[in-house]
């Protein structure tokens, strides 16, 4: 998911450079949403990993 966020970020940069502000804005929004979804999933997995690690050991 981080890979897709980076891809959309690069698309946003290129579109902004060439003057396509609508496309750049949309790609930036998609990149931000994907990044925050990936961050939330990472934190959930981290918390469960720590809690289950404490239970196992």
C-alpha cells in the first residue's frame, strides 16, 4: 500500500510540474489516504504483535 501511495505522490508531482492542478490535487489526496490507511494498519499489527508477544513469552 505504501508503494501505491508513493506512486500517486510521484504522479502528483509530475502533474503539478506540467500544470495539471486538478490531476495533481486528486493524486495527492489519494496518496494521503493510502498513506494513512497503511499507517493505521501498521499500528494495529504492531499493537497486536506486542500484546500477543507478551502473552506467548
